[in-house]
C-alpha cells in the first residue's frame, strides 16, 4: 500500500536551509539517464496554463502552479530556499481558509513547510508524494506573533510533539489546541487524508471524545512528528488526476494502529556494513515513468 507510506520521508530531524542556496549544475532533460527529480528539482517557474494536477500524488506534475505568498495574515512560509511553496490553486485556497480557522481556535497561525515544486514532479530530497500540488506540510508549532526573518525561516526548528520513546505524544507539549487544529484540517470538505505520526494517531484515538467522525482521515505514517501532512482531493476539472482509494470508514484505532507500536518495541540492533557491500545507487525515476503529459513540462525551460 505504497500510497499510505508514501507521505513524507524520514523520521529524522528536520533539514536546515540556507539563505543563499547554490544553483544546481544544469542537466539535459532529454537524457533518459537523468532522473525526473533532477529535472523537476531545477524548475524555478511554473508551467503556465489552466491549473491541472496531472497523475498521482506520488507520480505526477502540475500545470498552472501558484505560489503561496510567503506571508499571510494567518500564515508564514518556512524554508524559502527550497522553493516548494507551490501548489494547485485549490491547496492555496485550502490553506487560506484553514489558517483562518486555526487562528479562530487559538492557534496563532500556520507555519507552512513543503508543498510542491513550481511544476510539481518528484523532488530531489525528502518526499515521495507532493508531486501534483495537492499536498502541504504544516508545522506542529504555531506562527510567532512577529514575522520571521529570512534567516530564521531556514534554521528555526519545529516542535516535536512525540515522546522520546515514540510510543505516545509528549504530554508537556500536546494540547487540546493540537487536537482542534487537526480536526479543523480533517473536517475540511476537500481534505482526504491527514498524515500524522502513529503516536499522534494513538493520542487522538484516546483523547477525542465527542465527534470522532474525522478520525478515519487521520493516517499514521512514520515521521510527521514535527509537522502534519494534508492531502486534498483531485480537483474535478483535473481530468488526469488519479484519486486515492477512499480511507476506510473504520476509525483506525484498533489492531492496525497497535501494529505500529509492536514494531517500535522490537528495534533491530544496528548491523555493521558488510565489507563487500556495494554502495547504494540513488534510485532513478525516469521521466518516462511519469504521466506522458509531464514530459512537456520537463522539456520546457
Ligand atoms: Zn508531506
């Protein structure tokens, strides 16, 4: 079930950015040996046209991408050096209305992490999904009462809400406002899934008392302890956007969730590398593996 584990990569610490990112050396997008992530990771501008999310969340691209302004009344964009604050107009509108709701429930405003690249597509670092402009990572720390500087946006760390043993949330940090925030995201009519760490899902299963109708949209995925990931549905007029299977109606608070914690309780000891081990080759995602319509976006400078 690739679509479930393919949210964001890595449970590790957050990546830091840099206010003066180095330009990448050019690549030839027509070279079949060049991975599509190297091509889409170098696109600095959107592909003009009526907005279309093309393909699937983990294999696609984006026409008519729009940048989320780096400062809104109710949000700020982080890690500007990554140039990943792009998306389909629907996710921009979602972030506008969700950030207002967040403020109304006492969350000062959103810190927005990675969305998509200007033309979507696979990324050189960090995510398997976020390719069609319908995904957004939102930090689990509220916006401060002032505007972050450019430098602060690259190096400020979000708050980890999960306990050190990964078995539950950190009770010193976790709050009813966190729950209200996640509920506001999950109950938005366009939101299909919200990806959170299994420990956060466990806390929701335990702590949400009245309306539990949204818990089935909260999907446990490793990582997602500094941020949560919101995925919205395919826009009806994006005719080649491939929808995900619907989430099961079941709350997801039973055996499947327990299974995550069984894995944690039996960590495998670190293995020394074998002396004859071959170095791991980076995975090549050929441009031909993306929907055919993405080719034009890749080949256009
Ligand atoms: Zn994500």
